[in-house]
C-alpha cells in the first residue's frame, strides 16, 4: 500500500517509536511516538495526525495560547482526512453506486474507521458540489475582467481603493522561490456573503513591514478553498466559512501556500 506508515515516514525523514503511553510528536527531532496498545487503524490515524505537526507546525503546544493550539489541531485533523484518503487515489477507483458499499470500500482499502470514511466522503462531495455551484452561478454573471478586478488587478481611482483588497506576499527566511503566504487585507471589511476569487500565481508586492499577527487576522484553511473550473492559477476562498470560525470583524486574511497546495491535492 502506498500509504504504508513506514514508507510515508521514510519519505518525510520521520522516525516512529512505539511505546506504552499516549501518542505525541517531537517536531524538531521529527519523531512520532505511537501507543503500541492501540489497534492498527487508530495507530494510522494518530500517525497521519502527528505527521502534520512534524512537517507543517512549529512550537510546543504546551506553552501555546489556546487559539494557536486549536488552529494546529484543526489543521492536523484536516490533514489526516485527505492524507489517509487522497483524492487522486479515490479518483482512480471504480466506486460502487450504493453509498454504503462505497464507505465499506474506503474502510477496507484505506484502513480507516467508518466515521472517518464518512467525513472524508462528505468532504469530497461538498467540494465537488461547491465547484459545480461556482461554475454554474458565479461565472455565469461575471466576465474574466470583472473577476480580475475583484483581486485588484485593474486600476482604481479616488476612494475606490478602499473597496479593493490589498494583497502582499510574505516570504520565509529559508525559501525565496515562492511566497510562504499571501496576506490579503480589506480595510473596509470583507463581503462575507460573496466568495473571494484570487490569482495565486501572480507576483504580488512584498509585505514591506514587520509582520505581526493580530486579533483581526484569520488563517485560510484548505477546506475554505475551491478551484474554479477553467481558471488556471485561481482559487476561490469561501469567506462565509472563515467568518463562521473567526467572526466578521476580520480585516486581514492569511493564505498559506501550503493550504493552496492541499486544496489542489485534496
């Protein structure tokens, strides 16, 4: 199986230690500790959850603010969903027509619990439905030029700039080949009832000041993102989902490029 824990661990340079205690990970040392008393399916679930912490997160959760810890846990839970049942593998399978048979197949083939298979299948169905909805309703009433205007690609005058999101690229210290994240700021607040369509392949200006998180920030998660059909390089951010998590007082979105990659590979 391509998703064998030992193979995946080897690919990411992670060590697995089995012992008689609660599971956790040492991110800096890239070690995942798994409770050998758990059944195999639980061990797999724990492994992929902790793998997210190792390859994507930093810091010690014991000393983190609660909101940061919750954000990392939510991210790891989502990561486990699509890592244990990748869309590209699901797409290659011949699925039964009956939903119960589909779930049974996912449980067997991907070695997951039934409730886990249900969550993942619902997620895939929701994403496909959302993509069809966007294709049918959003683009039927918007031309390419108006879409691009949504992301500040057309000149503005007077006070119109206040209605346009300002987008800047944020780079890490060790990789300048692509931004680590895009910072999307809307001075007058976002329209939470409409999706935000964004070109993630455009070269945006650098964020020109020290970057600090504030209570008015919200991080975009892979589940907030869909891919508009026939719009290469663009993503759609479901702002209503972001508002549901963070409220409508947010004036700045942080879009990690890892979240974009995850959405593409969901």
